[in-house]
C-alpha cells in the first residue's frame, strides 16, 4: 500500500533518477477524429510538483474519454496542444515535494490528463493519491488497464448498486473496456450476468468471460431478451457505460426495485429514462463516479480488487499495440470497433 510512503511534511527539491532532454508524446493539437487530432512530438521532460510523481511509462491504456478529448467533447478540456491518456503503468523516476515514494517503484496510476500531462508519452505525471501498487504477478499491460475499469465497476456494483449474489446484472457495451470489467466483477460477486453487445464477434468475447446470457442488440430487442431470460422478472441492475437509446430502453426490463447505474455515455449522451416507467417499478437511476471517494476508500477498494485478481476471478482483456499506432487505437475506440481494452506499449529512451 502507498500509505506508508506519504510524507506530507518533507521539504526539498524534486529528486530524479533519470533526466532527459526530451520525451516523445502524442499531443492533441486540434479537435477532430483521433487520426487528425493527434500529432507525435518531442516535449521537455515533465516536472512533478508538490504531491506528484513522475513515471517512466511502460504501458498506457486507451479509453473512450481519450476519443472525446480528441473531439473536444469531454468534461476536461486542457488548453491545446496537450497530452491525453488517463491510465498508465510505469516506474517512478522523480518525485515532488511532500512525496516519499521510492524511486524505481512500479505503479498503476490515473495521470494528470486533466491539466494536459497525460499518459500518451514516454514520461508522465500523476498525483500520489492517484497512484496504486502493482503486484509483482501483474504485467504492465494488465496494470495499465486495471485501475479505472475495475474501480468504476466496484463503485457501481458494490458501493452504489448494492449487488447481491444471485442478482440479475445486465451489462451494456459488455465487450468494451468498461463492460468487460463489469462482467468479470459481477461474476466474481455471484451475479447472473446478462451481457449486451453489437455483433457476433463480441458475442464470443463475452461468452469467454463467463457471461450467463449474451444478447446481440443488432439482432434482437434487449428488453425482450432480458425478460425472456429472467422469466419476466427483469434485471436487478443495469450497468450502463453507453447511454443513448439502448440504455433508455432498459427501463422496460428493470425488475421491481431495480437500479440503472449511469456510468458513462459512450454513445454520445447520458441515459434519459422514462421517469414514469421507473416509478411504476419502484426503480432508480443511480449515478456512478469513481472519483467521488476518499484516498482511504479508494485504497480499500483497490486492495479488495487485487485480492479477487490474485484468486483468479479478475483479469485484463487487453490487446497491446505499438506506441506508433496510438492514433489508430484511439480511432478504434472512437468508432466502437475495439474489443476489450487497447493498451499502448511505450518504450522509453
């Protein structure tokens, strides 16, 4: 755990094990499709400020927020040009004041993407409270794709959704980066998982993950399929990282006292359910935001997730791509063709 390394009162200058004149980075220099928005550049080494660490990036995961940042439609919009990339696994090579993390420590982290110092670079910056330990048994690509997906799934299913063993859990976008984590965590917690995908290739992905029922939304009605699979009872929870009309329609297959977990809006907009339909079922829409918890709460959740990983219940569904192909990877996420999580392998100079 990182807690023993947090020495808030220490004074001094930034300590660094590696100093380089420049780092390669993919910058967003204009808004538009990822292949047009991203440009490979050389930048000065980022310098960690108070409470921050610098990481030599070994792997960086690609998510839908990165595509939204390319298009200028995400909540965080740093001044251009800037470096996106929220999730990384890397090795600490410098720390700022108030931080006592040993140099050489391998961590998974959520980067300072919000101020333009993201993970699509050879070195990046993260706040120490946004960095978490990596077990020796976990590879770089798995670690880079672990934190955001699984912490969000935990907040949604456990903290906000109160998932119980035997509940029927409907996961939208189940073959994507967010959906796969919800499928696996739901299975680990004893839920009966109904996975919704688009297309036959993604059906097989979810079957391999252990989903009990897999629904191709391009071939059948999702509410009808859920009601048929649950003998008319419906889903106790809907895990929704997609939003849009597909999510709106799931109100029609919520069980009594069901919870529709509003996780994200990969479709371009949040879910907009029929409130009267919710009221008739005594059902609820529940907001899910993993960033709304304290450091101690996040640390406890992280350790619980690592324990499930160690027991073999959780795994990464990652495809590793070269650093040079990052625009194509972001474009695949943007276009909805990516399966699981795409992870960029970064080589440092």
